[in-house]
């Protein structure tokens, strides 16, 4: 029996299980907003202040987590991330001070960073021959967590149960998953992504981190911004631009999310069977740009629906993860650094976009659409430049 193969499936299963709980942790404060606001003696604005700590913790420690993950290996940082989540859930259950709650949010943001910088490289090291598919599938488990949590919240509210039992349940889930992961032996942290011939020696030149590495890191911002603008602001654009009703506008995100989940599995299959990730980071942003430019010239109810489905499929189906895979292919001994840098820029987009897009939309909703188009177009251009460098330093027949 191939023991390492069995370990790989066990490790990846635990990683995917962690991402279900990770996606819940990022939105759980707002889902249980009524109970938590009362416990902290604050309102939604105060709860928003608490939630902002998640982003701070994530951005501050993502880069450091990546460097340390490359130095000490993946497993310790997955456990540090899981521990941070457990501290958050238990701490929030009994916390009554808003400032302490803010600190707990920073802790869970740090946990997000450590979990990413340990898990993302580990996925490619467990399945070096299927790195693209393994990485893209994380999006599916993130979506599963986001879909399950509202049902949990509804169950607790309908049965008038204390929300703390849910948080204790999440902590128990983490403990069980941690115990399952404990005996697993991880692959070596310098395991390179293998080519289609099973060979690791696919280099024909030396990649330049100061050039293509920087371009890929910038793509961490542009690819994230492309889907964040539509994900956060499409309902507002539909209401303001075409006078769509509030209910209909919010339903657009359901179409967007459904298309995203379908896209994850389609993309994983296509990357496994037909296209290399380096092609996908050009094709998918190009398709997003095409959808957005059509939307720009025809802001109508039908185009709002088409844009929701089109952007869910092309922008939210794993472009960021595929960009990360390309970077890990080019810099196989710096996979943790790749995650740290790229996801730091990705996190920055969540801060910058909400500052810019609402102001543009107030002037004219078409400006918000044009901004999104520029992000998608820039992603495609950067992807094309990276591709030209990729073909010069890597044998395309072996990757």
C-alpha cells in the first residue's frame, strides 16, 4: 500500500474540513449579530468595528506566516491557525467587552493567515501532480461553510437556543479534526509541483522573483478585486442603475454564488484534464473583462442577471488559487512566501475596494463597472506577461 498516498488524502481532507469552519468564522459575527451585540452592549456599528479586526489580523501576519511556513514546515502553522479559531470561538462565547472582542477578532484574522500559509502549500505538496485541481477545490468548501451557517443560525433562532452552543460546537469540530490530523506525516516542504511526466525537473531557465514574482503578487490584488466588486456591489448597481427591487437585486448574488460553485468543479476538471493553470489565468480574466464591458454598454435587468452568472463562473471559480499555483510552480522552494505575499495583496483589495467603489457608484454606476473591467483587463494582461516568462523558464511539455 502507498502509505504516503493515504496520508495525502487524510491531510487534504482535514485541510478542506478546516476551510468549512474558516468560512463560517469570517461571517459568524454578523449572522449572530443580535445576540452578540446584546452581549457586548453595542450596536451593529460596534459589531462592525469588532469584525474589522479580522482583516487587520489577516493582513498583518500573512506575509510573516508565509516566511515562517517555508522555514519550519506546514503542519505547525495549520495547528496554530486552528488554535486561533478555537480561542476566538471560546473567547467570544463569554466575552462582554467590545475591546477584548476586537482583540479576539484580530486573533481569528491571524488564524486565517496561518491556516492559509500552512494549508495552501501543503495541498500542492500532497498532490504535486494535481496542484491546480487540489487548490481550486478549496473554493467549494469555503462555499459549503457559507451555505451551511445560515441554516445553523436559523435553527438556533427558531428553537431559541443560546448561540454559545454553536460556538462550542465549532470548537469541538476543530478539536476532532486536529486529532485526526495529528498522526499524519506531511510531505517535505520543498516538494515541487510535478509535470505531466511525473518529473520535477521542468526548468529550462531561472525564474526572476523580482519580475514575474512581483507580477503574480499584483495579480493577487487584481483577481480578488474583480470578483469583490461584483460580489459586494452588484445588488447596489442593479437597484441604482435599473431600479431593480431590493429582493430581486439580492437574489442576483444567489445566482452568482451558484455559478461560482459550479465553476469550481468545472475548473478543477479542466485544469486536471485539459488546460494548464498558466493558460487559465489569462483565459478566465479575459472572459470576465468581456462580460463586464458588455455590462458597461448595456446596464439592464437581463444584463445584471447575465453578469451575476458570468462573473460567478469566470471570476469567482478559483482564479486566485490558480494564480497561486503558477507562482508555486515557478518558485517551488518559496511556496509559503508566495501565499503570504499574494494573499496579503488579496486582503488589501477587501479594504481598498469598499473605499473606492461606493464613491464612484454615487456619481454613476457605470464607473463602478468600468473599474471592475479595468481590474479584469489588467489581470489578463499581467497573466499574458507571466505566460511569456513562464514559457522561457519552464519546459511546457513537462509541466
